[in-house]
């Protein structure tokens, strides 16, 4: 597939039909202004047709934002749970005042639709990489929730797959498009902090566990497709808690607390250090923290304590002339005193991904790379995964970012990937 994707068959049909109608009908025809793209509306032929995969809490939240964008038209919902399919369809149909939204239990049926331009992927973490690569192979652009990968190997496969198929990709690391975080990074890049020497990423306690929840009777496939829910992860007996969203902190389904928040905060630290094309070269676990260092000498501190109360997913950037710390509250602290003139009040704070989703839609039209494209997301995820491996092993590790492998440590290198359950593979 070339970088410039062909127009969908739906658009070609609409444009052809409009031309034919114009030549065949002699009598005046009244056409609503909205259908022509007037009065601020977007003409149907110019809308980006959206399908969704995964309709849990975050997926439903993102869906609502897509529905509010005039250039987007949501036409299909896919989820392995019938209850969630029905609920998401109702949200779409109520928004448009129709009953036209289609539902699917099998994402491959949705991927086969030629009229769907882009997909919102908001499954559990175990599916993010594979579902995204398969979507790109099917010619779709992708907005995928984070974390985007479960391993170092998946991170690389994601970046390579998106590049191979020429899709637009936006990871759900929306803080790349939220004002206070953007301003903090700008300060780091401007030199007003002096020479950057340390960046701090707010992470959660790293630990996951391996035990299984007790087996429960497996529901009918039409109610919950348990095999498809598991996807590429190892088989285990059904338990309703997993599909109700309580799968986090189980190793098979989750990459741990460093990845959970680090997908956002390590990503921002990479950006502040102008290190979007690399990763740290060393990792040293200390309690629930991991201290890493880049080849340029900048230190990356991943920690869950000692923050100044700026809110969840805080970051701190320190130079030899000053520092800045900010988080989801939108508040900022800066020091020393001369830097306080740089403080700004921000409206777009918290975790609202509206501006991030809008950038994705604009990139679908322009074919320009997004702020959180697959290459950027892959590198920050590699750093998070490498830190988690060091924490699990409980010892310092040296890392080669170019080869994405640990130096002279066979055990650590075996942990860069996880086996996929048949028939899934990437």
C-alpha cells in the first residue's frame, strides 16, 4: 500500500451517484445545506467513516468524543461482549437519530468493510498491537488506546507494521496535545531550564501477579466470545471479573505499573529529552523505582512517590538553571523565581483527549504524521518495558537502543517478547 491511500468505495459511489443524478434529473431538487457542507457542516462525502473495536469504559469515552467531531461519522461497533455492543450502538444511534449503526462480534468482519476509513481500537492491552497491525493491513487508519504494546518485540512490530502499510496511527497518549504538558516540554527545549540533566516520570507500583481467578461457567459465544477475548494471551478458564474490566495487574494481560502510567509520562520525558528516536542505555531498579540513563547523560527517574501534588501522571524536568513540574490538574510549579514568569493558566487539562483525537482526524485527511505516531509510541514503550524487565530481575541492565537488546544478558533478552497462543502471530 502506498502512503496516499485510495478513496473508499463509499465515497466513490456517493460522488458518482451525485454526478449521475445531476445529469438525469431535470426538475429542481431541494438539498439540505448540511448535505453540501454548508452552515459549518461537513458533506457526507468528506466525512471520515469510523468503526470501533472495544467498548469498555475508555472506549465509550473516546467514542463520545469522535461522535462530537463534525468530520467523523461512526458507522460500526465491534466488541466480543453482546452487552457492550448493544450499549455502544445505542449511544451512536441516539446521537444520529437513526438505527443505522452496525454491530460485530468479530473484528475481521468490520475490517473487511471498504467504506470504513479509520478505527478506534480500545480493547484490553493484550490486543492493541495485533489489532492495530491487522487494521493497517486492511487499509485502515488507527487511533489506539495505550499501552500500545505488551513487550519490546511488540513495540517494534507495531512501528514496522504501521510503516509498512502506510496507515496514520495515533497512540492514545493524549498529553502530547494538552497545554500544560506541552508548555513544560517547550521550557525544556527552549533552554530556559539550562542544560537538561534529569527527567522524572510518574509511574505506578510495577508488580503484577500470575495466579488465575476461579473458573466460572463459560457463557455462550454470542454473549461473550471468551476465546476471542483472550486473543494471543495464554488460555485460562473464564471468570466474569476479567471481562468486566478487572484484568489489570495480571501478568498475561498487563505490562505492570511502569507501563500503565509510563506510557504517558515516560513518553513525555522522551519528548522533553528530544529522545523520540531512542531509549535509555541503562536501567537500575531501586524499590518501586527504576533509574535509567540516556546516551546523552540525561537521567530518567521512574517513580511512584515524592511528587508535589500536581495531579496524576505528573512529570518533572530539571536543568542546571531551573525545573518545572506539572500533572493532570493543569497546575505547574517552576523554580527558581525567575522562571515563574513562564507560568500559564491552561483550559485543556486532565485526561480529555479531544485535541488529540482532532489531530488524528486532521492527519487522516492530510496524511501528516501525528504527535503520537507509531514510531514515537514504540520508543517510549520500549523504555517502559526495559525498565519493567530490570525491576523484575532486580538488577541493573545495560541496553542497546539501536538493536533493542540487552547487553550480555540472555535472561533479560528472553523477556523482550512473549509467546502468542495459536493461531495468533505478529
